[in-house]
C-alpha cells in the first residue's frame, strides 16, 4: 500500500547504496509495494545475487513513538532468532544513520517462494500448524526488559511496559488526531483496569506481532511448506500469547485452530479466562495501531477504508468485553 513513509530512490541512488554496502552494482530494481511502512526493493546485482533492500522512512518524518528505530529492532530480531530453527531471510547487511541517504536500511537475501497472501495452497491447515510450531520457537527467545528498548518504551514489569506502549500510542493521537470509537483517555482507563492480569507474565519473550499472511513466504515446489517468516520490525519483548493476535486479526483464537495445536507441540499454552483477557488487551493494542498509524502514513482512502472500519468495529467489540472488569475478576 502506498504511504507517506515510503521513500523514493533513483536507480543511481540504489546502485550507490548496493556498491557501498555489498560491493556490487544494481542491474535491475523492482519496488515491492505489499508492505505498509518501509520502502522495499528487490535488486538484481551484477555479481548474480538477488537481494531485498528495506529503507526506513525519511529522517525528518515524525513517526509514531514505537516506530523509532524499527529497522534496528528487525536487525536484532534476525540475529536473536538465528539459532531457533525459524526459517528467515538472510541478513546480508545493515546501515544505521546512513551518511549519504540518512536513516536506516537492511539488505536481505531475496526469497524465491511466494507470499501466503497471494495464494491458496492445498493443505492450509497443515501450514497453519507448522506456523504455530515456528512461532513457538521464535517466542522461546528471552530478553532482559519488557517493551520496545529500541524506542525507549519499556517497563520493569510486563504490565508497566504494556501500559507504556498503549500510553505512547494514545499520546501520538495528540500529534496525529485520530477518530477513535471512544476518547483516548477512556480507552486508556479501560485497558489499565484490565491490565493487572498481565502480571502473570514474568519473563520477556521475543514477540513478532506482525505474522499475517503477507509476512509468511511459502515454498510450493513440492508439498507446501513455510519458506520464511519476514518483517520482524514490529517485534517487542513481552507475552508470547500476543503472537496469536495478528494471525487471527479481526477474529478470535479458537481451540480447534491448527495454529494453536502446532504451538502446543513445542510449548504448553492454556486459554484460561485470564489468558483470553490478555488476548483482548493485545487485540486492543493492535487495532489502535491500525487506526493511529494512518496519521504519519496517510494511506490512500480507498485502500485504507476497509481496514479502518474493521479496526474500529473490532476495537469497540474488545472494549465492550473489557468494560466493568476489575482487577482479578478474570483470573
């Protein structure tokens, strides 16, 4: 989707960056437009390699608070998850505060599979089960602090970090006025009232938090399998249960979901009443992101309207479930 955050580079600028970073020139370039925030190109290099370039938004653009240094978090996630067995693209290089272009960039080995968002392969239940196993391995990576260290939005406990994340996002609506189904202060109060349930989470785990079909590549050359999970830029340190929110976006996590079955093959997870309240808190956060991020990005109205309407309705549904929750009532 087109976005004001996507920078445009000329063929000469792309060639110069590739030569500086990888020692090879660009023979062909194609912009990849499926993403929502960073500009992305597939580059053919004169040494035969096929690579993907991700470039951060213009340095002068005032992004959302949690979006500061997103590509640095993505680079860290590639390194942290490298030993987990989760298939990912190969990180070939990274540049932060590039002296020529400004901003950050990543260079990744190009994938030869297809986006799950573009196909309806046979055996989708099996693929979803495989995805559950891979996400459990990704979430097994643990850290030292909750939240977004790269954006300086953290907390000593998961509850503190979550409320800081929500607070930063709601504060962003002062810079980027956003139509919300309730006043920002009221939303914050509802989420804070339910947040004591987050104290069940005592260890920071790496959470991708953007695993929708477009960020899963498939290998369809034989029996369909997952080739790679991509786009780790929205990752944070928190509750692994939050990983189920994006793959079930605008819906619910069912006990019969193959995703959950695959996850349980690697590590236990129980959907207690408290766990379902935690899931609602994470859904609310995701739907707020989808609404507030339009401020700096300025999506085309025709393309964004459906997402905005679904996010608004879904957020209100979650808030209705959380209304009246007192601490400990859903334990």
